[in-house]
């Protein structure tokens, strides 16, 4: 395949069907590791992360560039362009995608590249039904200056059919160090995230850290000034959460006998604490939402806050 001419979708499908092997993750889906690419620096880093993930999982790497379909309404014949606007948009997307081809030219595993018409978040969400995992940059070329999270990295984790890893703008390389950390709060989405995180840690050959953040008493006193809170109450609740996490850790150790599982119950603001943890973890895992009061929210306030400020890759697991 040449860098100037990404592989057509029909050829891509044939390449995938030939000699397919089972994925190391156990989820053998057609697109394997699916990466959204728009030509930005962060998207380029996401492609490198995707190549590393595909190699680790022994699965396919698929890079997709979406392009919006223009509204082709013209007041008269003279204003109709010589080249159809949708064709022009497709060619521009192929030119952008050729950059991704070069980025992973030395990747030894199965790889494919495709363009798709439509909104980027919608395209990636649709393709996620046949992917093991999605990787996107926190912001792309369409993001607002100063905005930490772009529209794609906001919408995809909330709607995707598989886990999504968001690469923050703080990231500098695709190298992985530290444990896999997972936020646990006793909710069902968090439980799903915990089991997924255990599988990720086992796959990466690193330890798993279960984290349950206990909000500081000052936060409660702001809203309930008459509430009697003391260091003893906080310590007692901390011990209760620690005991609960230890039981979860024991259960996970039975499922993953070679996995080292640690627990921590820090006291503080959940978002700030998890952001700090993301700076030392190779992957921070969360559910889409936890025990928040707005049950209809697709992304909870903590999940959204961590995605906005994370200093390392964050995985959001759909419930």
C-alpha cells in the first residue's frame, strides 16, 4: 500500500478475513483496535498508542478518518463547482489518512485504513460495535483553543459499544509505565469497569490498583453545616471501604491468579484524586457513571471531570 493511496474498504475487508487469529484479549472483533485520526498531533499519538495496543492484544489495527458531507444546495447552475464537494471532501480525508499510513508503516501486525462520510463521533461510535477498543485523542483539529476535551472525545466514550481510551494532551509517548488503576464506588458500571481493568492489568503484566475515593468532610459540611463529622467518623468509613475493597480484590485474585491487586481509599475530591492518580498510572479506568444523582447522564460528572484534566490515558468502560 502506498502512503498516497490508502487501502480501499473492499480490499481491507479481504485482508482482514485472511488468516485471522484469535485476539489476546479474547474479544475477536473485526476492527480490533479502532483509532480515530484527523491529522492533529494528538491524533498521531493516538495512532502510535493504537499500534502498541494492537501488538499487545495481537489483534488488528484500524485507523479511520471521517469527513462531513457538505450540504450541496446551489442557487443556480453557475455556482455548481466543477468537482463535486463530497468527492473533494473524500479526497481530502484520504490525504489526511495517508499521514497515518506513514506513522505505522513499520507496525508488523495486521492494519487497515479507511475513510467514512459523516460526523466523526457518529462514525466511530457505529464502527465500535465491531471493535475491541477505541482510541482517540482528547482534542483534534476541530477543538476550541483552551478547551481540554473535544466533541469527539466527549461523545464517543458516552455512546461507544466497547471501551474507549482517551489520550490526553499531556501525553508524550506511547510507552506504558505504572499500574492500571480503576475507580470503584460500588455501582454496577464501576463493577464492570473493575473487571475490565483487571483484564487490562493482566494483559499488560502490571498490578491493578482499586481506588475508592472518600469525599472530604469539608465538602459535606458546606451543604450540611449541622452535620456532625469528625476524624473518627472519616476513619471508620475509610476502614469500611477498605474492607469492601479487600473483598473485591480477593475475588479478582481468584479470577486472575497471577495478578497483583492493591487497594487504596484516599480522602479528597474524587475528580482531583483520580486526575492525580492518572499521572502515575499507565491506564486509569472508569465506568461511564457512578452513584451520581442524575441517573440519565451518559457520562457522570467525575468521569467527565477526569477526562477533562487527566495527565495519562483514561479508559471509559460502557456499562
